C-alpha cells in the first residue's frame, strides 16, 4: 500500500447552494448577529430588486440593516476604511457582502478588520490581524471569483500603486449563500469575464504546485461544470440551468484553489490590471492561452487530463491533448471577445518592466507549475504584446 501525501486544506464556510436559497439569508444572519452592514456595489443589486429582497428577508428574522453601497470594481483599501467607519458608527455586529468579487472582498475585509484599530492599509501592507472581527455572510451575484469561500480579499493600495491580497482566517465567511438566480441579470460581457476567471482559477488550481488529491477533486469537477456551461450563459443569459452549473463551478474552483493556490495568470493579473485598468476576468482570460503554452511542458499531464475531463479530446497522447486544450481555450477567448494580446488591453512595451517585479513576488507565480525566472517572464511579456 502506498503512503498518502501530506497536505494542508483551508477551512470552508457553511455553504448553502441552490436556486431560491437567498430566501434563507435572514435565518442564517439571525444566528450570527442582530444588525448587519450590507456591503454591495454601485447599483445592480438594487436595480434587480434583490437588495430590497435581502433587506426584507433579514428584517423578517429580526436583523436590522445598514447599507454600505457604491463599492467599485477593483476596490481600494480606502473603501474598506470608509466601510469600517460605517460599521462602527452604526453599531453593526455582522457583515453581509452581496455582489461581485469586489463587493465580497470589501465586505470580507471590513468584517475581518472590525476589531482592529489600525488603518486598513497597514494590514494590506503586512501588519498581522490579531483581533477577532465580526461574522461575514457572503452572497455572490456573479460566477467568477470564488471569493465567498476564500481567506483573502484583493485590494488596491492607491498610495503605493499596488494590487495585492489581504489574507487571514478572519476573512473566511461564516456562511456562503450561493443562489444562481442572482446571476441572471448579469450582462454578456460581465458574464464572460467572470466565467473565464472562474475557469482560469479551476485550471490554475488543478495545475498548481500546491495541488493535492483533495483539491484536485474540487478543481477537476469545477472544470467540467464551467466548460460545459460558459458558452451557453454567454449566448443566453436567461438559461437558469446553465447559470446553476456556472455558480457551482465557480464555487468548487474557489474551494479548491483556496488550498492549492493559483499560477502565473493570477500572478500577472494584478500588475496588468493596475496598468491597464481592465476588469480582472478579462485580463485572466487574455493571459490564459499564453500561460498554457508557457507551462505546457511542465504541466503537460495535468493539461491533458483537463482536456479529457471537459471533452476537448480523447487522445491518449498527453502532448497532443495538452495542445488541444490550448487550442480550445484560445477559441473560447475569441468567442467571448476578450482579446488576444496585451496591446488589446492598452499595454505597451514601456509597461513591461513595471510588471515584472510584482509578478515574480506574487504567491500565485510561486505556485506556477513551471518555475518563472525574470528573463523568462520578460521574454514572455514581450512575446504576447
């Protein structure tokens, strides 16, 4: 009998998944607090009617709500600081983060830092979180980031011009309510960007050097759900079964990569996003086929497994199957109108040097299946301009 590999797994929230589960928000929140700070974005949740629905549901279970709205894409630590002040002023003992990845990340950071006295930027720069925050309930309205199950929040420190993750166990929500019907109003472009981000996370989590037999179960299953539904939801956003598969795939990817970590796509996505100002999912989708090529030799077996899992090929030759995956992803990115080169994002040769150091320092890059050196990365970026 062979020995079993060592592994580390990140804790998960209590997960409530399925169409209609948003109606359970009040009963779960009532177990965690009596006054919630509801953190959300710039209006889509309100326009869809779900904001009022959530507030009403919480109220029916005795939970009062203070709304902190206006979280913008690619949020900053300043937004977190403002949100913390709002939480303290209102006397909230619970955070409900409802929206896309940005709203979830801001809400998680507010909740995790609720008991700390320092400025939010200090913790983003490395100061340890030592005091307990308040419970967090995460309600995603996109199928992309997996933030509802991860112990980090991606934020921008505008003073330093740095995009990085705030990490800690306190950022893991107590409850994640994943209701696919909340994603039905997502427009095609946002659906595409979120979907390709989720697929990238599943594939990078599957091929990461931190992957293990448990995380592989989650990320492999995520790949199947996402690959099978992403084109359908892009063409027909009202297709609820396809939305359900996307929500489940995103959730499973998040569970997997929270423990296995990611790879070069996400190592580069932060500096590319800072310079280009483009949505995170679009950046990930554009980089993905190029990174598959970069990693193909080092991760050939895993790429081949992924290709067979999602039905791209039945070829038993790993090299041919890995190439088939690269080609399939390239065609998918074209269909989703994401772009093919860094110049499509407004990146020029003058920007290359500024991206290298932060990409090399990223923990995602450090978990890439192929070791990434500075000369390799410079050459790679110049090739995909």
